[in-house]
């Protein structure tokens, strides 16, 4: 990449692999919608970033073919309609709760880093939420969480090195709310992202203007209007 601070291996090879998915989706009466699947991904000659030491004892990052890796896991989505379950004959609006969950085990299966976790592959990605709708109004609240991951194949922990490109990416959680109101051909939208003003980051970069972390946005508010012509 242009502007990278990592050294690039001039002898990199093409990556290859395959993926297998198996899943099932359906509904239970008018109460539950669900989608469950499992996956198995083989990724050979995976390209990633590793930390190396030069002849003078200094450290640097190298973008190269790290090794072969396997990603395997389970993904599920389930939504429960509370209104149809508990208040089927009322007109209080439509209330539903949902959960989207991914459990992933992504590791290198060969080479120097065999058994290490693949970069940017958290074990758990979870989102829980509630939606409400009544006539022209609708709103959704979500709580999202992600477990710790790593920015490099060596799985260096945060604070144990001076290179900002490598290291752990701590777990974090975020709460968001969005609202919408429709009238005629228009719709008003508003919301709050990162309601608890959590300080976290999601990525380590070796490119301009880095190297360093990419911090997430703090608490923010938005409002807008849309129209159908």
C-alpha cells in the first residue's frame, strides 16, 4: 500500500483457500425468527503483519505471507416478537427483542505462529437490542460488544512493545439508539451513537498518517430528514 510504514516482502505469494457453510433459518408461528449457521474457512498463505528485528536490534513490521490459517465458528440471529407473545390482542405497538451472535475461533495452523490468533478476529461479536414501532413511529436500541483481538500474528500484548502497529485491541461495548417518524412522503430520523461515551479503538494501522491506532468516535448525536419523490 502507498504510504505504509511497514516493510513489504517482495516475494509474497498469492493466497488461496475455501469455505464451507451450513445453516438453517425459519420461523416459529408468528413469534420467533431465527437463522443459525456454522462455517469453516481455510486460508492458505494468509497475508498479514508480523514484527521482526533487524541486524541492529531494532524492531520493524513486515507485511508478508504469515502462514496457513483456519477460521471456524457459529453465527446466529434470533428475534422474538414480544407483542404477539404477551399482548396479542392489544394495540400498544410492536415490540421485539433480538440477538446477533458470532463465536469464532481463528488461528494459524502452520509456521512460526502456529496456534496464535489471526489478526482482527475476536472470539465473540455480540449485539442485543430492542425495537418498537407504533403507526408512523419506530425506534431501536442496541448494545454491541466485541472481545479482545490482536493487530498482528505474534499476538503481542499491549504495553509490551514500542511499536504502535502491533499489540492487543481491547474488548469494548457500545450502546446506540435510533428513532424515526414518517409523515406523508417524508421521514424524520434522529439518534445517539456511543451513548455511554466509551473510549475504544478498533484498528492498528501501518499506513499514513500512522502508524498508530484508529480511535472510534465518542458520543455523537445526529438528525436528518428524507423524502420520497
